[in-house]
C-alpha cells in the first residue's frame, strides 16, 4: 500500500478463510479514494503499516493449534453488516457484494469516473462486464445529444386534440386514432404548424 501515492497493489485475497491469489491470478493496482484515505492513514500511523486493518474481536478464537486466526470470519462480517444496515434503515437483505463492490462501482461511475479505469479496478477482463454500470453516468447524454432532433412539438396557439374521443372510433391506421385525426396530427407535427 502506498498512502502517499494513494494506491494499493492487490496481490492476494482471502477466500473461504484462506489467503489466495486474486481471480485469474492477476494482481492489480486500485486507487485509495478520498473517503478511505483518513482511515488508512490512521491505521498506518497506529501500526506502522503492518498487520490487519480489521482484527478479530477475540484474537485467540478460531484458527488451529499453533496457528491463530488471521482473518475475520465471514459470519462476523455478515453480522456486522446486518447491524449497519439496520442502523441505516436499509434492507437487511442487501448482500456484502451490493454494499461494497457494487456500491463502489456505482459511485465511481456517478462521480464521473472512467469505465475503463473502473474495469481495471474491479479486475474485469473485458470492459463489456463493467459497462453494466454505464447507465448510471450523469453525463450519459451530452447537451448536444438532447438537441439532436429539433422538432417543435409545442402548439401554443393550437387546439388540443382530444385523443380520448378518437379512441372510441374505429382505427384505420393502427394507432388508435381515426383517419382524419391521425392525418391532422401528422401534418401539424411535421410542419410545426398550428391549427
């Protein structure tokens, strides 16, 4: 971990209580975001940057004879997650994945972060997997995209067409309007005219 450079080199992961290589055996570098920086800075000052960030509440429990517990058990993490969700008034059915990895990815995208950078952070082999978060981008549509079709649909001085009255008529054009009303509506929209 490089606090000054604000990055973490992820080389290992804990899975099923065992230290293993990350998915696909590939390490990756992830940023230390602003919200996490003070927590890691305090931890480094207190420990010199060695040891666990989250220590088991009872260090002598778990593990095996001659090999003490090294990681928080998943049941402990889930118990604390349920307490946190309850305290926040959130559904206790949210999973650890939703509250951590999924939330981070969503916040990254909504904050304007790059999809390609997010792919690297999450360790996805293809940006296609990461693009599931793209719909959350606030800049998904540029202002110029919103003006791509310039048709004036306003009719300030025009009469309002009573669509309900025409629904009862037998439609000859398949859109629920009588033929006359449909033609009138089409002409006004295309020409931008007021009738």
